[in-house]
């Protein structure tokens, strides 16, 4: 997890401070004041690092598998009729750790190809940014519908912008296309998850109406049956396994 977070920080930090560091070497410890008098460059690097730490959660949501997990888990909780169980912290934490599990190969490639050479002063910040971003680009393209990418490419062309160089789409096209694709797939999986619970609600409602229990909410009776059904089929194992396998 630490390597994944450091990879995220490095990917965005290089973009923000590459302009200011083109002629400078990255120090071993960004938070230590320099002894060679280059206080301005140290201030810029420290400010860039602190800024990146504040936007890292947003980056995590944009370029990883996190949206699909958290949407599916939220729809599952709503379908079961549980308002606050599991809590938001549990769902977000589970989605976060599953994201690290799915994205581990991508994080490792970004770390080995970009962060480690940069820390060893083998490449500059501009090259490191490209190397770190490339594994994420490949992951996003592999899990994005062609229709969504073509949508943003066509929107850019309408504005006179060229977002494709050769066969490589710009990240400004890939990231929004990936996000709407992930949201769509999250809702698709959520529909399949909530459908059995809807059937249980309909059966219980039909039985209670036939018995003349008009004042008794069907959801209060169906809730234990939905929980029992989900436990008996080992629902968490099936859901998490299906979500992980859904990524290319």
C-alpha cells in the first residue's frame, strides 16, 4: 500500500514541479532544507509535495478501479435495505483495499519504470512522468469502452483540438472516458446484484398482501430473508471475486 501511495504522489508531483526542476536534481529528502543555498527550489518542491498529498484521493478515484467497487458495494447495501450497515467507512475501506489489490501490477510497473530511476537520478522529471503515467494509461484503455473514448475524441475535434497522436490517446481523453465507463459498469453490476433482493421483496409483499397484513411493511419481513440469502450463497465472496475478474 505504501508503494502504491508513493507511486500516486510521484506521478502527480512530477507533473506539477517538472517545470521548476528541469535543471535541478531531486534531493534525497524533500523535507530537509538544502545546504547549498538553493532555498527557492526546496520551497517549490516542498510546496508541490504537500499539494499532491491533498489531491491524492481524487487521483485515486479518477485513474483506478475504485469507482466500480464502491458503486457496487453501495448498491448492494441499498438493495438489501440496510441504511448504515456496513458503514460508509467499511465500504470505502474495502473498496480501497480491493483497488490496491487490482492495481498492484500497475503500481509495481510505475514504481519500477519511473519512480526508482528518478530516485536514482537516472532520468529527469519529465521522462519519469511519462513512465509513471504509461501503466495507468494502459490499464484505463484496457478497461474503457471504445465508444466512450470516441465520444471524448469527437468532442475535442469539434473544438479543434487533437487528442490522438498516432495510436495513443491523450490522458485528457482517456481519464474522463474511463470514469464514465467505470460508472456504467458499476451500475450494471449493481443491477445484477440487487435483482435477487427485489424478487424477495416482491414475494414477501405478495404474501403479506394475500394474508391481509396491510399495515405491516413488507421490507421489515424481507430484510432477514435477504440477509440469510446473501450469507448462504457466500455473497461477499461471489461479489468481490466477480468484481476482480471483471477487470482486464
